[in-house]
C-alpha cells in the first residue's frame, strides 16, 4: 500500500481532513472550529484500509495543523483522536487546558 496522502478541506459543509491511497478515499477526520478550539468530532477509515496507518496519518496531520497555527487548541471528542493522543503524548500540549491533564503522563 502506498502511504496515505492527507489533505485538509476546511470549506466543506463538514470541515475535515481526508486521506487518499492510490487515488481512493481511505478515511477522513471531521472537525469544527469554535473560537480557538478545534473540536475533532469523528474519524472514519474504510474497512479495506484499517490497520494500515490511515487513521494515524489523519490524526497526525490534523494535530500538526493545530500546532502550526500557534493559536488553536484541540478538543478530542472523537475516541480515535483521543486514543491517538494518549499513545503520542508529545501532542498532549495541544489539548485545551481543561482536558490536558487526562492526556499527560
């Protein structure tokens, strides 16, 4: 499998990051922006691509975007994104301060 290519679609009805593999939509991570908070609401990976790093590529790209803005905070409502942050604690600093203790080790 080729590495997923992740792109951001902020102007869609439901803003999201999409991962494509060999030209095929392999998964997406939806989010909402509310002030300085980016609420990650849902992540879905096509069953044909499960276990191949697509979800992780989506989470990493989305959280890297939060980091590059320098002003946004992540609110990981989506269980997949929350779990990914737990497994990658170097991203815990991006979580909104009220929730951050849940993600720090």
